[in-house]
C-alpha cells in the first residue's frame, strides 16, 4: 500500500464562496488527509471575510491548521517570475511579499510554476541567475523557505519535467527543487483535447520513454513533492465553438481549469494514465515524500458540492490508486 503522506490543494476542496477556508481545513482533517496547499485566492478571501490583513490572515490560518494537525505543504502559486520583462527589483519585492505570507502560514514550500507568459525571455543564463537570487532570498528566512518549481504543460520555455530538472540542477541551491504534476506530464506527452479519443497518436510511446527516463535520472532529493490529478476526455473536442473556449489561454490551461477530477474517477470522465505516472514515481523511483491531490473540477463551483464531500472523494481516489499500484507487477528498473 502507499505510505506517502497525503495532502490536498485548498482549491480542490471547493470553489463556491460558501466553501471558506475553515470549512476546507476541517474537511481535510476530518477525512484523514495530513496536509494542505493553501492557494492565494483562498487566503485572500479569508482575509476579506475577517477584515484582516493578509499577514494576520496567514497567521490565523496557520493556527487553524495547527489545531487540526494539518501540515501546510505549500503556498500556491507564485507565477511568472523568471524571464519576466519587469525590473528584477520589482519582481523580488513581490517575491518577498509572497515569502512573507508563506512564512506566516508556516508553509514548507512556496510553489512556483515556470513562466507561461507568451513574451517570457528564454535566455538560460538570465533565468538561472534570477532563480538563484529568488532562492537566496527564500533561504534568508528561518526556517529556510523552499521553492517548489513546476513545469506546466503550457509553460513558455519549460513544459517538460526534464527541462524543469535541468533548471533546478543549474540553479544549484538546496532550497530550490521540483514539484512535478501528473496532469502536466500527461498533457505534454499523451493527451490531446482536439481529437475524439483524447490521445496523441504516439502518446503511449512518448510517455513510456519519458517515465523510463524519469526513473533513471530524477534525483529523489530534488523532488520536493508530487501532485496527482486526472483529466476528462473532452466531448465535444476542443475548438473555437467549445463552450470553454478562451483565446487568451492555452488549450491545456483551459482543460486544467475545468476538467481535472481526482485520479481514477472514470465515472466523471477521467481517462488519463495517472496509474502509470504514479507507478513511475511511487513504485519504480521509490518516492516516499508528500503527494498532493491538486484538482480543478468545475462541479466544485456549486454550493452543494461541499468540502467534506470533496475530501472524501480525494481519499477514495487515493485508496483506489493504492489498490491499483499494489497489484502492479511490471517495474521500470532504476539504473
């Protein structure tokens, strides 16, 4: 069975205004989940509802989680930092604000997706230099704040885990590591929202090759935590006439915002090879750290889709994944 500590993103516990942060925290704790990722919008809503500053709100949320023995795995997500055309001093000032909030929360990590702006600068030397300065700023906190860097399937210059790993290795800071996500791996290599079967023609082989590469090359100490979710096959397929169509967002981004259920929720249209991805990380690579279920499910926008119901879905999904992996017999050898 799976021995990893289980966390969940606060956004994955409800998206209605009535689904406030205290309800989400209690739902996660009551269901047996051990950790939570606090998203900025949830913290901001809590601050507004309690007429508190963001720092005061963060401290109160930290106490709420502490009372329920819930670890705050991450504060999410600090976006579009590296390769941004704004002055670096301005970006570092904003980074300090986010780090102050993460510190007040007692979060273990500040989650940071790779830049997805269309005009993001791709110069490697510049990106590494900026990320080193961010890491050094985070290292000045006590306890040291870790930066969890994540490739998105639509990141401009870093859409594959190999690219994210290379960035982490080049930055070469102990507090700068990876947050890898099954959804982004599947969308980059395997899934296709434009075709009826939802699959890239050569997706199976690309995914197999990538996961073999991962097991052989990913250093465990550089993987801070793993995120898992599934994805729904789009019907109708994505196009300009699709009800979710948004010309300002990458197709994968739209897909992510609307149709990411928990792993193996086939009854909700889930179809991605999450089991294969999870096996590579949890069985073949032997990752024993935190696993967080990060979903974006449009159904959670309804008030009736309550946080405890969503937490129970998450636990059911996690147990089902464990049952699937426990019976796995084919392993990828780690050299």
